[in-house]
C-alpha cells in the first residue's frame, strides 16, 4: 500500500511539473505574440508595408525600404486581401498605391485595421486627395515622387504627422482658402515655403529661390504641414473644411 502511495505521489509531482512546463510554454508563446503585436520593432525601426498591384513598382519600393536603416520592411502584397493575410501588426505605415473608388475602399480597410496609410497616386487630382483624406489617409503623394520624399513622408507619418506632396497641397489647400488660425503658429520662413508650395512651385525651385538646399526646404515644409494640418484624428478642427461634394473638389 505504501508503494502505491509513493507511486501516486510521484505521479502527482510529475503531473504538476508537466502542467508547470505547459504554462511556461503558453506564457512564452503569449510573450512572443505580444512582442509581435507591436508595430514598433525592438530596434526602433519603422514598420512599413506595401500594397501595390504593379510588380515592377512594388519591388522597387520594397528594395528602397530594405536598404533604409531606420525602416523594417513589413508585408508586401499586390492586394489588400493578400496584405491582410500577411498579418502585419497595426500601428505601422502602409504605402497604398491606387486611384479612384477602389483605392478609397482599400484605404478604409487598412485604416480600419489600425494602419497609417500613405497613398501613392498615379494621377494627383483634387477629388482623389479629398476622398483619401476623408477616408483617413495620413499622407498623399504622386507615384512620381523620388525615394527621398517617400522616406520623408514615411517618417513624418510614423511620428503621427500628415504628409502631402506639393502638388496635392496645391490642389486641396490653395492660399485663398486658408483660415488665419491655420497658419497662426508658423514662422515667417515656414509660411513662405508653404505659400510657395501651395502656389504650385516645386521644392527644388523653392530651394533655388531661397538659396538653400532641397533638404532644408523639405524640413521646413514638413514642420509647416505638421503645424497647419495635424494627423487625421484632429482634422476636423485643424484642416480647412473641404466638402467632397463641392464642385471644386473635382478635377
């Protein structure tokens, strides 16, 4: 009888050890999933995904991201459905290529999943910009933008700011529609740069006029945009009102 009790005791100890091991495994798995759920990698890099149906452009963008030290490439796909299947954690930046109603639908799916979306459009028209911003985009720019500008936009959006290319800004927020409160916090140089961009001048042209570098102008423009039009959550109070049904919102 004593032997049976000893055997039962040993079995209980083994069972407890097995349960403890199981709990430890589950705890380890839980910690792994918790770390994976963070859109900011442990090394501080920006997680950036790509949704682009054209393979050549998609691969070119992915290559730029992979070669940039402060960016960690995320899911790269040709459709929103395949991007979603890749399970990129929310909170990161997603480059979405496209125009029209389908792009807006894709944008809403991505923002609804917690991603900060930068739209890359083949045709920059006022209606397209307005629709994208209304759907929650953090940024809008032409696919003709160079790699440096795309990276500048990604970094601004990752910091919670918005980014619009000069051509998009010129279409949506012409100086004649600016409210005094919109530019009240700008420095004289930021106001001048923003005004020149809104008038349709390129960053390179502005840099030449102001006898400075393109990088300096981009930095001043980024600060001006961040002050004038914060991220989408504050858009209702910070951005000039633009009604998508307004005929001026159409190209």
